C-alpha cells in the first residue's frame, strides 16, 4: 500500500507522518523506517524507528531511491513500513510524470514485498493529478 500526504509547507504533513510512525510502531510486528532529507526528525520520532538521513547519501534521482529502497529490503526482510518525509526535497528537480512513475513503482514493490509506504509531498494539493490522487 502507498499513501501520499500532500500539502503546502506548514500544513501539518510532517506532524501527521510522525503520528503515523508512532502508530506503525505500536501495530507492526516488523521494522519501521523513516527517510528524510536532514536529521530534523531525530527527536520527534520514537527511537525504535530506523531513521535514514538522505543527506548522508547521494539521492540524486528516483532511480537511486528505487535502488536504495530495494537494497534496504534485501538487507532486512522485516521492514513493514517505510515513511519518506518530503520526497521533493530528497529527490530534487522531480516533475509530475516522475512522481507518478515513482509512486506506481512503489505500489508494485509494496504489493510484492508487503511493505506499506507513506510519503509527504510539499506542493499545493490542487496540483495533484489523478495519478497522484489515487494514493491519497
């Protein structure tokens, strides 16, 4: 399953994501992972979640992110949830077509591997296409 939380800066996306991480940790029998651009969530998410700071790696494209997610899963089959805070900061210069392509890839990967993905997108919700809205 893939869920997108979309809105402009300051609309409460990250706060909702943090609540969802906390709930996933309570309900999941597996591992919960959070990917963010910088280490700003270090003290906001419970320490049981694995926090990955994208700045420590060279996240330049969605292809790199796909490989990174695949490698994470290959090294840990116990991951049940992956949260990505602000995809557009992690993978800069991403257009709507690339966003839809990445979300569709995540959807297939999610169904095949049994991982729930939740992402935040910092953009006006009015700009969401049908290809993005299907993940709301």
